[in-house]
C-alpha cells in the first residue's frame, strides 16, 4: 500500500520542507510565463511575430539563467543564488507590472528572463546536500509535487487576474516570488559542501563527464517528446478530433493531479529498485503513451494516453535527478543539476520549431509514432548507464560498496 504524500513529506528535514513549501508559494503566484503571450498581444498590441520573438528571447534567457545558476550555486553558495534570483526576479516582476509603456516593459522582461531561473539548480542542490541518497528521489518528487500543485492552482487564479488586471497579476507574481526569497533568507541555511579537492575551476565539470552528458541527452529526448503536450496535442484534440478547448485543458490538467497524488508515494515505494531501471521503464511509458496518441481520436483514448505518459514522468524524472545528485561530486552538484535542468529549457525551444512543421506535414496517424522513436532510445541508454554507472561510489573510488 502506498504511503500518504503528507506522511512522507513530514519525514523530510525541516529545511527541505521549508524549501518545498516556498516553492509551492512561488508557483501559486507563477502567473507571468503562462499568460505572457496574452498580455503582450492584448495589452500592448504587439504582432504575433513580435510576441514570438520576445518569447524566444525569454526562453534563451531562461536557458542561460539555469546554466549560470549552477555555477553560482557551486562557487558562491546555494543561498546567494536563490536569494539573488528570487528577490531580483520578484522585484523585476513588480516593476513590469508598473511599466508605463512597452519601451520600459521589454528591457525588464529580457532581464527577467536571465534572473528568474537562477534559483532552480540551487534549490535542487539543497535537496542533494541535505538528504542521504536513499531519500533524494523522494525529495525531488516532493519538490515536483509542490510545483505542479502550485502551477495547477496558479493557472486558474492567473486566468481570473489576467482578465481583471494584468498589472495586478504581475505584482502578485512578484510578491509571491519575494515571499519565497524571504523563506529562504530566514529558514534555509547554506548547504554548499566544502570542496574535497583544490580543483582550479571549482570542481570537476559536467561538460567533461561522459555519464552526465549521456544523462543530459536522455533528459533532452524525454523533454522533447514530453513538451508535445502543449504544442501538437492541443491541435489533435481540438482540431482533428473536434473537442472544445476545455476538454484539452481537463485532460492535460489530469497530469498535474496524478503527480500531486502519486509521485511522492510511488517514488518512495520504488526505493528498493535500481533507479535507472525505474527511469528506463518511465521512458518506455512516455514513448508508448505519446506514440499511440493518434490511433483513436476519442476522449477516452486521449485520457488513457495521458495516464500512460504521466506514469512515465512519475517514474522517470525524480530518479534521474536523484541519480545525478548522487553521481556528481559535491562541489560541482549545482552545475551537474543545472545541465540536466537546462535540457528542459532547450527542448521547450526546439520542440515547436521541429515538431509542428512535421505534424502539419505528416498528420496525426504518422506523426505520433515518431515520438516513440524519440523517447524509446533514451530508455536503452538509461539501461546502458545502469550497467556502467549505477554505483557512483564504486566508480569514483569514494567508498566500498556492500552487495
């Protein structure tokens, strides 16, 4: 029987619980990104091309922000990276809400893109620093559960605010972000481990670690397939199958609900299994779930496929993050985690450019099986890594392994 998510959450150390609670508060007010296109188009009267350019600039800034955030977390500290990002991003969000014109708004938005996600590698590093290996997957699952729950509620509230006052929406986003920064400042200590070696670059680089690069490739393939739920999937459900938009919203919203209900207890229940094998099963479910989407154009079939690829996400993502937190040298943990997290930002940018033209050209029947070809090789690579790198303490010579 699966344990209660709240019970498992209470077993985490106080600093980790506060970090995750702050993440929930932050995501409850995460209004800007989901509604940014609407604000730019409706309030500032920008063209579709101009909106697309600004969204691309924001995405590029987010990618750089995640990578730089890992360096800052390792060299200057987890707290500094999080506090700078959260207070800086929150302040910029408030300033955007008070912008008198688009000429003031755009520079603030570009800077915001380079600041807003600096905290993410540091927050993940804190979980890796404070939790023992056996608890890390549950810790990452709890963080993901908080962000998904906050996102689900925040989307509903943000929709109301966007129609009432976009300025209040930006101010609310900024205030909740600053509140997360206050929680970090008051309650979360610095957790950066002391370096074990006097490495001139501040610790080994993930860019020169074949295992980390292979896992980054897997993560990119996973995210590239997964992001199709907001690019091609809405077209299949609303255009090809002819359902109204709320049907798509409810189906995809089920993803967040299932994560909130099951990710923490499922991750805890699977602790005795080798994590990369569990992640490989998750990749298989994602590939199959997306690959069969176009076979039957009925809401019940779409529901079945959403359950499949959500189960794949639940099995795969916490295990991959926990593995890389174990594999990385402590003094480089922020950079290792930032590289894995950056693959999601990259996939978000690449997916619409690559897949939407293919979808338009191939149609539903031929397009969706392609996603299985994207995801399934990642499962095979995870199994290869399981054989080669599942015991980081043995491979790095840090400790003896008891069979």
